[in-house]
């Protein structure tokens, strides 16, 4: 049996059980006080010991049902597993446990709720009291579950925003570092006298790259169409700068355009390939971007640099973390037969969540 329960719920459950037991006992305290002022009634023989025992079993019942319904418990029964995270499983366990508790209390000889009407009347009142208490505990536990689920979703969203901010910062840092700006300005300087139109295109593409990075701020996902527009501008800059030393082929059908993925994902992968591989006119770096089985796949032939460029190692890790927080999924990385491949699952919105297609 596996139990997932935070330290806060371990404290909250007994305190809530104490409050429920007190709430269920208050009417009995009132009745007892009334009977003490009317000694002629037949229930005047109820003692504080009886009241204490009733409070104790009310607390134990409340704690048991609150714990069962609020915690995530996995119980192995033969080849099957009962999970209290599923409502249908909780309902079944609650019914069985209610019958068991009722039977145990009848065997224990704990005084009934009322002695005014012994026999069936007392049993009926005891059953009603138990049903009300159990129902109250289940309702509280369900509210607690909804609140906890909401808090976990808020935490996931905050973590995702943080990771996205880190990714945008990493991209911006790479784009504004002196090396990148030096190369970009050199490219502009090299073509501006020969081809003014090419220089303008380069500047426009550079502007579009920065604009996309800034505009995607605060968005956990963007459409593939938006990402491809940005990627096209970034690829155009690379092609202008490296000329025949790089070949980038993009083969993504338009039918995928409405699907979602984290912003600047493709730029991270293409930049990763450029950063870690040798490229020259005689041995151009070949990068392909394609769609396959609900994923965007970026692959390149491996030709590692002998003198490797400094790397923070955060690019792929950050991308993987974003997927973990978005959809509890991961990216797929492989390096087979000299080809390095990364597959990014495409997503679609499902309520306030994102799921792989």
C-alpha cells in the first residue's frame, strides 16, 4: 500500500476530525445539560463517561474517513489496485468501511445515542448519527481534494512560467551576447555594399526574431504556425551568415499549424545543432525539421567540434522541463548512426490543461 500525503494534510486531518467530533457531540452535550435539569426523565442516567466515549468514537470515525478520502492511497488486492484518487474506488471503500464500522461499534457495546427509546429507536438514532458524520467527513474531504488540486495547478503554472522565463532569458542572452552581435553586424557589413536588399532582409529577420521572443513573454504555449514564422526568420539569418556551410530543410504540413508547443522550442534545437557541430562549404551542416506521429522532429548529422563551444547545458534540459510541467510528458532524444534527433510532442488544449495529440 502506497500513501501520498503532505505534512500539512497529516496535521489538517486530525484537527478537522476533532472539529467534526465536537460538532457531532454538541447536541448530546445540550441534551445532557437539559436532562440534568429534569431528573425525572429516564435519560438522566447518562454520564460524562458515556459522553466521552461517544466523543472518542466520533473522533476516530471522522479521522478514519477524512484520512481515507483526502489521502491518495493505493491498495493492492490480488492483481488489481484500488486507488482512492478515483472517485468510484473511494465510493466503494466508503460503503464497505461504513458497514464495518457500524458492525464493530455494535459489537463493542458503546452506549447508544439515546436511552429515551431503547431498542430499535436507539439503533436508528445511532445509524442516523453515523451516516451524518460519515457524509460530513466525505464532503469535507472532497472540498479539500478540490482545493489541493487547484493549488497544485497554480504551482504547476508558476513553475511553467518560471521555466519559460528562464528559456526566454537563455535565448535572449545568446542573441545579445557579443559573439552573436559581432557575427550579425559582420554579416550586415559584408552584404550591405554588395546587396542592399539582402542586408535589409537580414535586419528585418533579426528584428522579427527579437520581436517574437518578447511577444511570447508570459505564454506557456504558442501555435506551430507562430513558431514556424519565427523559425523561418531565424533560419534566414543563419543561411545569410553561413551561406553554403549550412542546409536547413523544413517539411511540416499545414495541417499541424493549429497545434501547440512551447515558444522558441525549434530555435533552441537549431541553435544547439549549430553550436555543437562543425560546418563548412565542403562539409555543410544538414538540419531537417519534420512532423512525425504527432511530434515535431529536428535532426542533424553529427560532426562534433574538436574544440567544443562553451555550453550551459540548459537548453535541452529546460525544454524537457517545460514539457514535464505542461503535460507531464518529455521530449525524446536519440543519437543513432551519427544522427542526433530530438522529437517534441505537439499539444492541444484540453480545458485548462495541455495534452499530447
